C-alpha cells in the first residue's frame, strides 16, 4: 500500500483531491492532510510517507521552500497547483509529476500509475540490498496454535477472509492468520507478490496463464483461478511480462 499525504492550504482543494484519490484505494491511502505547511514541515519526517501531493502557492512557505527546509527526503513529490508557470521549477525539484488544478481524473490516473511503478522499483531495490540471509526469505505467521515461519517462495497466494488472511502453500496446506491483507502487503510486494484485487495477493512465480477479460484472470499452478481487477490489469501484465 502506498502511503500518501496532501499538503494544500486550501481546505476545498485538499478535500477534493482526497476524494479523487479514493478511486485508487486498492493501492493508495491518504494518511494525513495538512492545510498548514509549517505543521506539515514539523511532522512530515516522522510520518515517512511514500508520496506527497504538494501545492505550490501557500502562505508563509510555498511548496518549493517546504522541500528545501526538509532537506534530504525519500518520498516522491507530485505537485498539484493552479499555475502552469511552475512546471520547470517542479522538474528541477525532481518531482515525479505535475498536475494542474482542477485535477483531470485521467491525468491523475496516469500519475498514480507512474507512482506505483516508481514505488515498486524502490521497494524491490531496498529488498535486494537488505536481504543478506535466509531470515529475509521467510515470513512469520502468528496463529492461535503458535507462530509459523514460512518461506515466501512456498506461498502461492494469500486470500482475505473477513479480518483474517489465509496463506496457501505449495504443499497444499493453509495457514489462517488474524491479520488483514493490508498488514502483509508491504512485506510481500517487494518480492514476487502482487495484490491483484481487493481480496487476493498472488505469487507471480506460480502463475501459469493470464486469460483476457475486463481485468483478466490468472490461472495458478494449484488449479485456482483469480480474477484481476480492471484497475490492476496493466500493473499485473507489466509484472508478468517485464515490460
């Protein structure tokens, strides 16, 4: 899940953007909205967002000054402003994208798609860099019976079941854990896993075939077929084909 914050001094503007971003709720969650750049500056480091949707013209401190005051940061920046004159300055600030108000839904969709690819690449790189031993190749699954330590490579898929998650393994066994998919998604998506709809995370190493459709269907090695949501279709195909 991509963690986002919005910084915009106009309440109406930040509220409208938040509403539009709900269309991407499968991939992105807006955790905080700041209408005061000074408060945002004070709290942003501790929040560690993946992306900041940032207005430019704000009282006391504009968006570019805010970034300068933060100094070093790891999050992506998508500027959202009513003034096209800032495009070049946004590029110099290494912004991921630049959206003009009122934000066009199609342009926002393209920006979020670009963001997903960038975040996925960064997480894969981080996983490759830090994964030095077998412990990083396993995941702990606490159950009422105890804690299972399972190789990620042995997991075919993970399905949501109310507030539980069911892990299906290559040996045919299932492990039910009292945590949601949302809690496990960050631990898996930096490997060969991807959330293909609201209820299922799939290990792409076990995909036999992609069948076309609205979003399409994945046929897995255990014989199951998993529907891909239309919003996930392009990302799933991209991960499967490598381009």
